């Protein structure tokens, strides 16, 4: 089976900013992208992206999930990296057009069409490390996907890292490739040394997130997760799950969580932990590793609250229940 995000639709939509205005968008082949090898984004990481999904409902219609939130974050990411301003309405139309074109290739649930808007600085000036790119390109890539993590019934193993950070603390809330690259080395080392699936970054003992997903602790009727600041990603899936948890009468607590408190709580057999994200959805965590010692989360298996929250989110995305929050956009 092809890996998540490794299959692409043959065309994508693209628009370019010339320093003054955006060009009209057009469909182009998705197997190549042309700009100068001296492009700012290649040398100085002026590149940001988003990840959202389109879902096929039982009646054959295609629905985009929370596109407005993803586009708002794309704007914020572009602003923080001093990229040219995004035209939200035009970008929304680019997404709708390309998803419409390949609507027939959208997988049935639990699959979906993963949508990757990407914005890259294209100024060909390698002496401009301290200056922003005045030109850029924005493209929308599509990939039909299934589950992000293999093994639906399994749980993840996380290595607790209390010294390093996933990325620079003022950059955590944006989706920039450099953030993921900075975490890659430690993650690979954790896999080799501890057979860990991911690292849970906890600088100075403050539980934040993993290299690719937000972290949620579910202790009885309470969901605990870090309060929003600039150090970690403001996940759209995270926000959706917290909203649904509140709808269910659960207590949602956004606050600092120490590693010591985390390990104390997960000793409770009824405690659960999970990773949330557009790709991961809500994936259970079964083991935490600290200083070479392993700590089982609850009973080590996926818990009922994790299943309930994920199912509640999927039911909305897949059109099985009413979308009371207005999260779905028809195309």
C-alpha cells in the first residue's frame, strides 16, 4: 500500500505574485515546479504550507472541512515569514476548483482527499538572507489518503524530550517546513534507540507537542492540553476536538502541564492520551518513555474517550450527523 501522501493527482492549481499582484490561477502538471535555483524559499526557508481534507459523503457530495481556519493560519504563517500577502478569496477558489476537478478520485471514508496549499518565496537573490522575498508562488496539491499511522488498533510510543524544542519558540504556531526539519534528527534517533514513534517535546518539563501533532491528555471527564502560545502549532483538529469534548459535557482545560504531573496522571488505569492533527485525526498513545524508563498510559490500549471523540469528529466529516458548527463547505 502506498504511504500516506505519496500519491498525487496529475494536476494542481498555481498562482504567482510578481511583487505587485497575483496572477490568475491555472492548472499545471503536479509532477514539477519551476522557479530559479536561487529562490529565497530554497535557501532561506521562506516557505509555509497547510493541510486540510475533503470528504466524500454517502450522497456523492464533496465537503471541505474547516477550510476557513486553515486559510487563516496560512495567512498568519505567510505574515510571520514576511511572504507576500495571501488573497484568501482567490486561494479558497483555487482549492475548490482543483478539488472539483478530481472529485471522482476522492476516496470513500475512512479515506479522504488531503489538500496541501503551499506558499514559497521565489526571489532569486542568494544574498538576501536578512530580507524577505518580494515574489512568491502558491500552489494547491492533492493526495488521496487513508490512515496516517499504520495499525488501526495499535497505540503510539512517545519519547519525552525535556531539553530540546521542536523549533524556535516564536515559530511554533506556524506551518513551516523548517519546523519539521529541526525535529527530524531527534525523532529518528528516538526511533533507533527506543523504538519510539514520535518525540513529545517538553522543554524545561513543559508538555507541548510532538514533531507532527498536538498532544491531548484525557483523564476521566477532563481533557487537558497546553494553552495556546507561540511555541506550538494551533491545530485545527485540536480546536475541533476540544469543541466536541465541551459539547459532550467534558471539562476542557487549556493550561501548562508538567512532565511530572503527566506521568502521575497516566498511572491511573482509566487515563488516556492521544495525538491530534489533520493527518493523525486522534491517535492513541500507549507508552511514554522518560530517561530510559517506560510508563504505560492507562491500560496501554486505546481508551473509550479517544474513540468517542474521534468518532464524533469523523461523523461530522463523513456526513453521518448534523454539522452544527458550520465546519463543512460544499463544493
